[in-house]
């Protein structure tokens, strides 16, 4: 039973869906251990599906078509929001989805040029007092793990979504980008430039983050 591989000849990954009960980071680490240490190689990979076969030790590269799961052509974004981060990344828009009391944030991005850095894109939910009630520290986004910013192609639209979680009916949605993994290092955050937004957006934390949306009683505040 996966994640126990034992003497299996093939292992199939689907990174397009929630990997529960396996943590997304553990899924990634298992894939790397199979390729780096167990003699598995990439037999086929496309649109977020990855088939490994034992005995292909030199086939460790993911083809470009694997990453199509994170790319969107002409996406329908519920809320347009053109916001630039440090001249490297641009947010195009976002949406909020609620299902059975759990909320997830979907964001759409572009790289403004070829980026060498694997930035951490940091969406967070916070309350009226500014207390963060949920972020991606314990539940990282799948796209962030498998398709880091250093692989993005300028001009393509990249889709990212947080794992659903109960954040209540009253919350605010913040967003930032940081170099490295530690969001608390404000000097590592990319400065925010708000170009336009269909909702009321304004900078947070001395211009190192942005408020995307406010939700009250489960509904978006539009003014």
C-alpha cells in the first residue's frame, strides 16, 4: 500500500489533486528518494501525472509537458488583480472557493522575465486583529512544490491553489512573495506594486504584502 513501494516495478504519481493522507512535502520527498536512491526513473510524465519504473537510474528529468497541470490558457478569474512583486512576478487575479465549510484561494501568476530564484509565494488568511489564522506552512500548495518559480516561462499563466481549510466566515486574504522560506524576514520580501484591482486592495507590512480581499459573513466585501 502506497507509500510503501517494496518490490513494485512501477509507481504512479498524480500531483494534480490533494495527496491526503500523504503530506504534499512527503509525496515530493518520496519521489526524490525513489529517483535518487532506489533506481527508479521517469518512464512517462504529462499534465501532472508521473509514471516511474524501476531500473531506469539515469532517467531523472521531468519533461516540460509534465508541468502543464500548473499552466492555464485564458483562465476565468473571478477577481482581476494586477499586482507586481519586486519586478519579478505579477499576480493577474484570484478566486475564493468554499466547500463544506472549507475555503481555498486560487491565484494566477506570470513571471515578468526568466527568474533564477525559487521564491516562496505566501498567501495567508488573517482576522480583524491581524492574527494569521491559516497559511501554507503546514499545508503547502502543490504547484509551489512541483513547479517552482525558477522553472516558470515568461508570459505563461501559472495556476496555484491553497489546500482547503476552515477559516471561518469572517476573514481577510493577504499575499506576499519572499526570497527563501522564512516569511518573518521582512527584508527578504519583494516589494508590492498594486497596478489595478476589481476589489479594494491595499499594501500591508510596509509594502511587503497586499490585502487581496475581505470576507464578512461568508461574502466578499466589494467596497
